């Protein structure tokens, strides 16, 4: 199946109903600019925020706003000033449990499951449990019918694109890897995770 086509309104409606039943807050933005505005309205100025590695967040301008505007207590800005060789454990703790974690997901099923693939697993603690508030901005092209197709999307579509991106930036030939896939079946506690679907192709 194609993995870069926006969901129809009917498919989006089905997915939203399932996600809301599974304790997620869900909104819909018409485009990237609106998604950025909606996401930032959920984050108080001065709050501790970790903009997780995400092409979607970069494309919407959310990453730059969080890390460079000075309006937020940016976790990434702190991490960039630290030495992993001597402060590695401290850096892991800082990234694991921010007050707000902003990111995306790689696939969403029509029956309300969410999948996040990762090589380093650095975003999993915040997404799955430790962040007090999680906000995901997700293009509707990532909605698929089943969990099986969600995993297929990750391996057949997301991984090659991410590998090409890393090869271009870092001039590496080994590509990227799927070390872990976080699958969320239900948000706990209710309302901790907010999803902003975007009717625009964003990210992988």
C-alpha cells in the first residue's frame, strides 16, 4: 500500500474515534502552520520542554521555536552544553523525564494503536511514561489499517528514508536501524498524550 498519501476524512474520523476511546486527546490541523500554533498553545511559556528528534517538528518550525526562541526551558539546549563522556547518566535522566515532550510517531492504526520506531531509544522513556505531558504532531499519511501494516510502513518506508537522511548528513554507509518499536495501545493516565493530526504530508 502507498505510505505517503493523506488519509481520507472517513479514515481520519475512524482513527480519531478509536484514539479518543483509548484516552488520547486528539485535534486536527489543516496545515503545518496551524499545527505549530496548536502545539505551542498547549505549552506554557517558560516550561521545561524536550523537542524530540523529529522531521515533522523540524518541518513545522516547532523544534526551532522550542530550542531557539528563548521562550521555553529547552532540554535540548541544556544537553548540547553537556559532555556525554563525563555527564552521560545526567543527560539520560534529563532527557527521560521532561515536563513536556514534543514529537511525532511513525504509524497510527485505524483502531487506535500508535507506533514509534527508534534506533537509540532515547525518546521512549518520555513518550511511554516519564514526561508529564506528551504532544505528537502527526501527518495523516501515517494512518494505516492494521498494526501489521504499521510495522510494514516502518520497515519498508520510514527506515529507507531515515537511512538516506543520516547518510547525507553524516556520510555514513551503515544506515539507520530499528532497535526498538514502542507500541502504545492506550494512553495512561487519560489525557497525558495529545495528538495533533495534520492534513499535510509531514515527516516520514
